[in-house]
């Protein structure tokens, strides 16, 4: 586990749970936990009333070992991060973290760069159209 992608906010620190839950209790609280590599000792009780877009809410948020879709490295999707996603941001409860933090950053940066270039491209297209219209008006 020492080759995990580091998370800038949690830095590999596992929360110290206030309550102890059994692995069976945690796995039974959400359908996706069945086959996932979870750390039941890190489980924190979820606020079901704050979860949106769900028929079957999560009873607990728990650290899960995941593999990044882009770089194939292992990372932990932390319970505290899940709580933030589902209860604070109000994301769909079945939304799942597919990329490590580093690849998420690269992807966001690339999207911003593409959006910037798209705006520039559209500005250039508009200028070209204006200059062509001017040429047509003078018989050019």
C-alpha cells in the first residue's frame, strides 16, 4: 500500500473512528460495497437526509481502494471525500471516483486549456467572417 497516489487533503491519514462498525454492517449498507476493497475500520455514518438522487442511500461512507482509469495506479477514495461529494456538493449518490487526484488535476487543466482555445478559435472565426463580408461588399 505504500505505492498509493497521495491525496493532498488527506495525505494518507486514516480517520480515527468514533464508533466501531462490523464489516458486514458496512458492506450491507450500500450495494457497491459488496465487491469493493473497503477499509471498514474507517467507516463514518452517512447523513442519509443530505443525500440526493437516491433510492438506496449509503448508510456509511468508507475508505475504498480504487484503481485510476488513466494511470492505473492505486488510490484511496476517502470516506471524508465521499461525504463531501454526496452530502455537501449534492452529487448523485452512485457517482464514483474513477481517477486519482493527480489525473483529476491533469484532466481539469486540459479541459480549461481546451475551453480557452475554443474561445480563441471562435473569436478568430468571427473575425474571418467579418473580413470576408467586407471583401464581398467591395467586390472582392
